[in-house]
C-alpha cells in the first residue's frame, strides 16, 4: 500500500515535491494545506487531495502516514509538534526556523515520538558528493573552501528580503553550503565571521555578503562565503587534503580535480530533490531511518552552525557552536 502524505505549504519548493509525487508508485498525496486557499486548491487538484488552509484542522480531520512541512522559516509554529503527537513521520524543509530554543524543542519532540525524519538538505543526495566521499574515504581533509553566490530572490515585498522572516542569507540559503562543509569537515566547534552591505542596501535589511572561518572538531579548517550580489548563481565547494584537490560544482552536480596525481572528472545527474524525497518515502514504508541522509537531529547541527555564524556577524566576536 502506498505511503500517504500531507503537505503543509504548497508554494515554492513544495511544488517541486508535489510534482514528483504525481507519478510516484509508492506515495499518495491525500491532503494539501496552505494559508492561500487558491494555492492549496491548485496544488491539491492533480492529486485529488483534500484542501485546507489551517494545518491544525488538517491534522484533526485527515489521516496520513507522513507530512511534508514546507513553510518559510518564520512560519514554523506547532507543525512538527503536532506531527509528533499524531505519530506522523516528518519531511521538513530547511531552515528549521529562526528561534534556536524552539527548534531544539521540536527536535526533542520528534525524538520522543520516534518518527522518521528528513530535512531538505538536498545536496546530500548529489551524485558528485557521493563520488567525492568515496574517493576521499578515510583520507584527511585539511581545508574546505566553499561559497553560495546568487542574486536577490523574489519581488520587493518577498519574505526572504526581511531578516525577521528569513533569518538572512546565511540561515536561509547558505545553510546548504554549511551543511556540505560539515559532511566533509565534521561538526563545527567555533566560527568567526564578517559581513558587508554595499550593493543591496535598498532591497535587504541584512548583509548582502558574508564570509566565515570555521574550526571543526576534526581539526579541519573551512571558509564559507555567501552573497546576494552575484550576477550568476554558483554553489561551489573545494576540498584539499591528503593527496587530493577536488572541486564540487553543486549547481551542475559536477566533480573535478586530482587525487594521487590522477585527474578526476565526474558528472552527476542532478536529481537531488527526487532522491531525497524517494529516500524519505522508502524510509517511512520500511521504518528505516538510516535511509534518510539528513535526519532532523543532524540537520539541527547545521542550523546551530548558521545561527552561530549569524551571532558572529552581529557581535563581531568569535562564537562557539553548541552541538
């Protein structure tokens, strides 16, 4: 029998997941909730799913195995807690929220409920990352140099442009980059960061460019930059270590470099979103949490890292990272 799934939030990234599930053999969308009823109805129609504008009513009136929570960071309230109370498995889009204490409490709730969790760090499913991890193996990673460069998304009144709603670029977008860095360098122990506001001063109420230096528990050092002033999108991670120098172009799902003097060139298929959702569906069906590469408790460590970077930006002082 197919896994039954409900959606809270039907715009943005949710539309990508909903489209994928239209032809999914192992999952059926049974309910869609969005505060905009027109958006909810449009998203629900291809699935013949129930429509809601209140997620609490959806939990009360519908039965489903799993829920995809795809709301902006400021809109997280009790969606995860209600899922835990209902013993419903959770796929939660990043970032996990804006308030550290609230996110930690959600993590505890989901852990107590013992439900399957997955957070939408889709790059964990990039073919190029899988290949890089296989090539590096047990070798020591000495330095990671990464960036997320793009323009300003949305119209002038888009929630992303307000720090009170998005948390800023580090928390809302570059979280993907910090998450990749953690995969190769290990958990972060301390961060220092600087930021600037030179170009998008009229569009944003937070930094349009940031740079952070991170110390990791492994002894690896990393640096991450992010900007919303770039004319073209680029998400790149460079890795240097024992006998290797590799470059991951995550926008293209590509890996190039050298290892033990041999050239490396690999092109992935770029199907990160489909793979992360498929893994979640299979995990729900088989009750195997290990199939999910970004469970909530691990994604919490990435969230804590971005929060520490933001504190360093605001205070101008190095910050320890609570893991």
